[in-house]
C-alpha cells in the first residue's frame, strides 16, 4: 500500500493494526471536507447567522438573512426594493403597473342582438391579415338546382336560335345543294372546335387529315351514297398513318390517331347521313323533319329543366335533369304528331304513309337526342372544358348546338328505311 495515498486501504485488515494508524487515516479523510481548506476561486454557500435571525422583520433584514454566495456577499446588499432589477420603489411583482380598463358592452334587450355578427362600430385593427369570406356550403347529395342563366344570355340564346332556324329553313327552301353546302360548313366549324379542344387538352392530332375527311364525308354520301362514305374513311385512315410515317407527326401516334378518328366518325360520319337524306326524294323535307324534332327536344328539355329540374340525370352532365328529359320527350312526340302526322311535313306523314309513322319517329328521336347530349357532355368533361367553342352567344360552339342533330340524322335515316318511307 502506498503510504502517501490517503484513499488507498490495505487489501486485508490486520487485527493488530494500531489505533494510531486508524486515527491518522480518519484524520486525512475528514481533512478533505474541511471548510478552511477549500480550493481557491470557488464560491461558497454561506448560511445566515442564527444570531441575526431574531432581528427586525423588515425587507432589509430578510434580504440580509438570505443565503448568498460568499464572493457576492459584499456586492449584494438588498436594503430597499429598488435593488431588485432596478424596479421602481414600492412596485409589487404581482401588481399590474397599468391595469386594463373594464370593457363596457352596450346593453341590449334581445339575445339575438348579442349573438349577431353585425357590428355598428368601425372594425378593430388587430394586426392580422383579413381572411376571405368562407365559401358557401355545397348542396346536399341527391339535390340539384337548375343552372342560373342571366337574362341577357337567355335573350341572346333565343335570338341566335331563331336566326339559326331561319337560316336552315332558307337553305332548305333553296334546294338540296344549298342545304348540303350549309351542312358542310357547319360540320367544318364543329371539326375546328373539336381539334382545338384536343390541342387544349394536350393532344397533337393530324388536324389537316381530320378537316379533309369531315368535309368530304357528306359530299361523298350525297354523290356516291354509303360507298362514298366508306371510301373517305379508308383514305382518312391511310392519310393519318402516313402523317406519322413521314415524320410530320412526331408525338405519340396511337392516342393522337385515336382521337382524330373519333372526331372524324363523331362529326363527319354522323353528319354525312344528312347527305344521304338529301340524296333521297323529298330529302330537304327529311332533313327539315330531323331539325324540327331536334329543336323540339332541346327546347322542351331546357324549359322544363330550368323551371322544375331537381333530379340529376347523369354525373357526366349535372345540369341535365330527369324532369328536363321528360319535358323534352313529351314535346318531341307532340311536335312529331303536329308537324309530321297532322301537317304532313315530310314523307313520314303524307298520303302514302301511316299517321303513326310520325309518332314512331318522334319516339325514336326522343330516345336518341338525350344520349347525344350526354355523350358530348362526357367528352367535354374528359377534355376539361365547359363549351366546345364560343361562336354562338348563349349556345356555346357549333358542336354544342348540333350535337343532338348529329345522332338524329342517322336515326331519321334508318327509321325511314325501316318504315319504308324512302
């Protein structure tokens, strides 16, 4: 064992160890905690003298009796309250130096005046950014409110509709070829709107091929019948494929070809049935019959849906209602009964046909026209647009106006074949 190390004890204690050695060991151990041999520079906690504890109970006496560090004892003498952080004399720690005045609320006689959000006084500046007013809550599921149309838009829609009706009647009165020319112009405008919508949605279709095909289809149907339509479709497919094989089209071939051929069939092929009808005897009256029934359906669906529409018809078109569908169906059948069966407009109601043929055609148109409307609404919803165009005030674009007619034309043609009218 190292005799100079006071902390080291022998591994074994001898029974005959002298009492002097044990006393020396204890003296060395207690000397480490002696207050007089503390390390220099270290502060020491000093308790107040008990003799001083019975002095006066004023603030200075309490402060003097508080335990302090030895080295700060001379510097810290709290004889008055001002020594606490430079506070003013007589100020309490728990006292509010400037008490807030009580807010005086005006007396009211009714509870709803207290709960009202309207305030008569000027707005209070809070230093916060004003938040916009909350949006109105959506209507509950299963309910539907009819679309709100401003009076000016409704007037414009009626005026434009009357002008279009007069233009169609004038073209039909001038003969089949004038009516065919008007049909081609309408289809080309609709095709332009279709391809513009595709480009807006991110597609890059071969627009030139689509234009040529849509314009050629009704002409080929008028001069060469159904065989001419098939020939135009074959050349359209060949031209669209060559568009990409030659390097003119560099984007994705499959989706762009798909939307192009869809537009050709949706606008060109269905519209070409107007050319097939115009090639028949009384062809102008057949087209007029299709136009009248389509207009009757649109007017009935719009008027009844606006006045009493509550039940949504389809998710693809929230503005169309079941009530509007019923109104359009009733008005279409009524128009077929009056204009075709009674007034004998067109070959469906003439002496060679049955009076019921007009009603049958009205039922067919009433079933086909809403499907055409819903299909165009679904296409617009997928493309992310509200209207195909803005050419016709109150109606949208040309395709928005003739979407139902595009399906009514082939329906009229096949109904005439089945009923042996043509």
